[in-house]
C-alpha cells in the first residue's frame, strides 16, 4: 500500500477497520527508526528480529493504543521492552570488547581519559573507540539504567517521554539517570584516577 500522505491516526483507523495491509505504511515509516533505536541496545544480529517482533506486537495490540497520535513513542516502547528482554538473555554471554592487556588499546584509553573536555570525544574521527569507552563504562549497569541513559542522551527523549515509554514515573526516570551518571563517573575515576566532567 502506498503512503498517500496519510498521518498515523488515519492509517491506524484503516487497520482497525479491517484493512490490515495498511499497517505496511507504518512499518515502512518507522522501520529505520526502530533499527537505529535497537542497534544502540542490541548486537547487530539481533536487531532485525527484535524490530520484526516489535511490529508484530504493535499490530496485534493496535486496538489498545489509547492515543493514536503517539504511535511512534508507543512502538518505540514496545521495541525497547523487546530489546531489553533479548539483552538480559544474552548479556551474560557477551564478552567485553576491550582487552586492557593490549598496549595499543591501553594507550588509547589513557590518552582519551586524560582529556577532560567533551569536545575531545566529539571530535574523534573514529567513533568506534569512543563507543568502546562508553560500552566499558556502562558494562555493569542494569538494563533499566542503560535504557534511561541511552534514551536521554543518544535519542534525546525528554524525561516525561522516557517515563511513558518505559512505564515509569518522571521521578523514577530522574533517579535512574542520576544514579547511572554517578556510576559512570565512579568507574571513570577508578579507571583513570581522574574525575569525569
């Protein structure tokens, strides 16, 4: 089915009235968003399956969506819950990506840690190393803390949006963010002997 410029509410209305093929419009509209969102939380091999399951869950529960104008946030919440389930199941088997016995990686870490300015990380040509550092700092965090941090900083959702997506109150989101930032700062200081700014 072609998009025809219909907004989400109109597409959802058609699906609920029996035009199940109209759901394809929503899949095409939001699949890139879900892949990007899930790729921040899951190994790449898990992303497509998690996105497919999120779309299936959304389709099966579409009649439960109270505010059809919030479909994107609702779908994102479904995907994140699915991703969290997968992450919990696989996290114990995942290996850490950095080997600090490797002199090159240790030298890179020391250089990165010595720089207190945020611009240093923003200006790195190779974002892979920066991602490894963030992953290292977040490695021991709970799924909930990781989700809160990534939604707030990487996806730039507001506190109230995160609360709605995850089924938390705003105060719980704020507490999770505060605790997670403190854990990261403590780990950063333990690794480097320097305070994170």
